[in-house]
């Protein structure tokens, strides 16, 4: 499994499976595509953090925009950035992968009044906090730290993405010889 498939499968567990399967627009494909789709089919029926309906992992602005324009409810968007490596004093390769995790909700400008917006903002913030808490306590793989310090949680507002707003957590994942 590739690092991108691993990241996809890890974060897909936080969203409804039906939203995760929207990433697979073909019933079948190459052997690798079919294995990847089968791995998604093995994800738990119930998401780790209920309340997230759609899921996307991408770095292409156009792909992200096209997908998010179809969303009608809360979604989890995983964006990835640079990869860095260093060698420890014990000559072990340690790799770092920069990620941004966004929990957001699309809405039209006239949908919510200010009080409703505050309530939704609280709910979205609590969703990203729940994901962060799970990741901090995750010891599933002793060679990968899914969440390293420092982290930053910042407001997210994207008029080009269906007026989506929510919260983004920027962090690094680290591991021994991940790449």
C-alpha cells in the first residue's frame, strides 16, 4: 500500500462510508484500483467521529473544487504538502509528511442567521477536536506518529468552495522510513 492510500484509509474512517465511496467513480479498474476499493469496503460501517458525511483527499485545486461543489453537508478534506526526511543519531531515517485536515460545511450566504452560524461553528470545531483527540491517542502503528507537535487549528472560509466554512488543523505526521 502506498503512503497516499494509507493516509486516505486512515482519515476515511472518520467519515460516513457512503461519502468515502464517492471518490470511486468507476465500478472496476486496474488491479491496484480494485484492491484499494476493496480496502475501503473493509472500513468500519460506523465512522469514528459521527457527523461527517463526505470525504476528500486531494491537492489539486480543481479536483477539490469540483468535488466540494457537490457536497450538501459536513465534509472532511485532507490536503497534503511537503515531505521531508532526516537521519537520527542512530542512523534511522525519519520522514515527515505535512498535512492539513479541514472539517467544513458548505452553505449559501442567506442560509443561516448569526446565532445558527455560531452553533454550526461550535459543532464543526468539536468535530475537528474529536479527530485530534483520537489521533493523539492512536498507538496502532508503533513506527508512525499520526499527529506531531506543534499543530495549528485555524478558521477556514472558502467562498469558491460553496461558501464552505469550518476549521483546519495543520500538522505533520512522522514515521520511520515511510517513504
